[in-house]
C-alpha cells in the first residue's frame, strides 16, 4: 500500500510540474503582416493615396480584430489604425502617417508574457 501511495504521489507531482512548465512558456505573436501593412500605409499616406490607404487600413483593422482577444497590444494598435483612417478621410495625411507610425511603434514594443506560478 505504501509503494502505491508513494508512486501515485510521484506521478501526480511530475504531472503538476509539467503543467506548470507549460504554463510558463512565453506568449509569442506573429505581427509581421501588420508590420508590412504599416509600411505600405505610411508609403500611401506620403503619396496622398486616400483610396488605397482606406482599403489597407481596413485590412489591418480586420486582422487586428481577428486576434484581438489573444493579444495585449492589438487593441492599442488598432485604435491608432482607426485614428489614422479618420485623419486620412478628413484630408490630414501627415496626422494619419503619424498615427500609423505610432501604431508601428506599439507593435514593436510587444511584450512577452511569462507566468511565474504565483505565490
């Protein structure tokens, strides 16, 4: 009876340890498509291409909305994309480009989350 209890305790502790290690892995996001869209949006904003800018910013907003619940930074970046969209529609191209550059800066400051197991 003692051997079974001891082996069960060891197996359970190893199981819990492996789950704790899996929970401690960093959360990585692939934001390369949003970086590419941001570069193209900056180029279109500098060229004063409002129609192309509007189409690309809609694509960036849809992409950010699809992954919004899985990310910490996408809601902040999508707010900058939305602001740029309204600025370009109003004819304020430099403000729109500045908003896209801020969104790109936010995307570059992505945080890696780690779970330390609590106390």
